[in-house]
C-alpha cells in the first residue's frame, strides 16, 4: 500500500510514519509537510536512514492545490492520512487566521483533490476538543453522536474541517473516515506543548507554568496507541464513520506537573501559576466504546509507565529539544501572554 501522510514531520505524524513503516515492510509513504515551526526533519532522521526507499519527504503546503494535484497524479496513493494542522490552542488565541487557513481550507483542498483523483481512502485526524468541554463533576462522556460545540479558534477550525470531511462523504461519496482522539503524549512532541514544556523546564530547573485552573483535566493517550487506532480504522473501519479514540485516563494539570517533578526528582516549588488561557476548556472525556466494540482497539500503554518513560525520553534526548527550542527562539509561545486578548 502507498500512503500520502500530511504533517508527518510533526509530533503524531512522525510517530505514525515510523510505526507504519516498521509494521508494514512492503508499504511506502509520501510525507507532505510544510515544516512550520512545529515540523522538523530531525523528527525523521532515523526514518530516513532506516527506510531510504520507502519514505519520501515532500516540502509543501496542503493548501497548495497545484502541489497536491501534482503529488496525487504522480504517486496515486491508496490512502491519504491528514495530520497536517496548526495544533496549538495557545497560538490560536494569538493568531487565529492561520488555523482556519490550514485546518479548514487546507483540508478542503486535500478533499477536493482526493475526489478529483479518486483516491480510495481519506482518513482525517481530529480532536476531542471539537465536542466542547465538560464540567469537572459531569458524569457524561462524549460519544460520536455528541453535537460539536467548539469553544476556541483551534477547536472551531478542527470542527469545521470535520464538517468538510463529512460533507465530502455525504455529497460526493468520497470514502472518508475520521478519528477523534484525546490528548496524546510521547516522544517528539514540540517543547511548547504541556508535557514536554513541563519536562524541559524541570530539566533546566526553571519554573513550570501551570494555568490557575490547575485542576482542569485532560484524557491522555500514548501516541503509539493512537497510531494503532488509526491503523485499525484504515484497515477495518466503516466508510463514512467517525471513531473516538481515548484511554479513559484523566489527569489534571497539577497531576501531570507532580508526576514529572517526581520522575525527575525535582522540587514542587518549581510549580508556578499563570492566568488561564482565554476559553481554557475544563475537561474532555471520550466514550471510545465504538472503536473497542467494532475494531477491538484498546490502549496498550498505561499512564503509570507511559508518562515516566516519556519524561525519560526527553531527558535522554536533550540535544533534540534544545535544537527545536533554539530554532523557535522568541517565537516559542509564552503561556503568560494572555492579557489584552479579551
Ligand atoms: N497532539 C495531540 O494531543 C492531538 C490530539 C488529538 C488530535 N490531534 C490532531 O493530530 C494532528 C497532529 O497533531 P500534532 O500534535 O502532531 O501537531 P504538530 O503541530 O506537532 O504537527 C503538525 C505538523 O503539520 C505540519 N503543517 C502545518 N501546516 C501545514 C500545511 N499547511 N501543510 C503541510 N503541513 C503542515 C507542521 O509542519 C507539523 O509537522 C493535528 O491534526 C491535531 O489537530 C492532536
């Protein structure tokens, strides 16, 4: 099988590319990525070395219809897996426009060209944040039938992309599937995202910036369990369907900070409290029974070992994240930058 993976130089995309090439030795991947601040070819160094003939990197924009048209005409992939996105809620508060350009228009560009070239499958990666948030004491979980109630520009752009994907199924019968995943953690996540941010700050003995609502919770899934779910959906998922993918494991920002500090043997005094990001969702929790029931998926990495292992990965790959931090320079989003946004 030949896959076109978009955003494969980012966090989940590079883990997926690595996973797929290891698991399917006869398959090949075209990896289309714009290499924004979030994408980096150092995330793929081992992939390029280990699979020189089965992984081809293409520097380009999913919203560039001439580039995507030419790629699809040349390679005729069996599947498009669309990870490419602007993905950081905090950045979306400061500069929402690029989120709509990439996440909505970029996705629609891919859909339109997938239709033109009759690509047999379009799999789209979405996020639990499209459903809105839950109160901290709610007994509810989001099922796939839950209405979309996005509350931030990032979430709204992802929700709009999902609507576009579903519209291409309903209107043109483009063979689509969508996976809606909870928060991921694991290696190669950009150091401005929560877990790598706290870990790298702790490693440097610098303060960890916790939002004041530090008891807000997220559902956490190890990135390779997400990759396995996408694999199953591509192989066995029903066309036109959406599948939630979550572990059921919820942790607060406070829990995450504490576990990271304990793993690294650092003092709790490194925790500092900063104003919440505007629109900061309190909580998300997915009902993932559909993918469990229909496809037999379940998470294989438990949080108790997955988080410390991830923290150790960052401790052992200091050169990787220091290079990414240096590249970002003063473009790294500051979690204290909210004043004046509302
Ligand atoms: N990280 C999570 O916890 C999480 C959870 C659920 C869903 N998701 C979704 O998974 C996908 C990947 O997330 P991530 O955390 O790996 O993001 P990321 O920000 O680490 O990576 C995004 C990648 O997309 C590339 N990109 C951005 N704009 C592009 C464009 N116009 N054309 C081509 N490439 C472009 C970037 O260069 C980068 O390599 C996103 O769609 C995100 O919404 C993420």
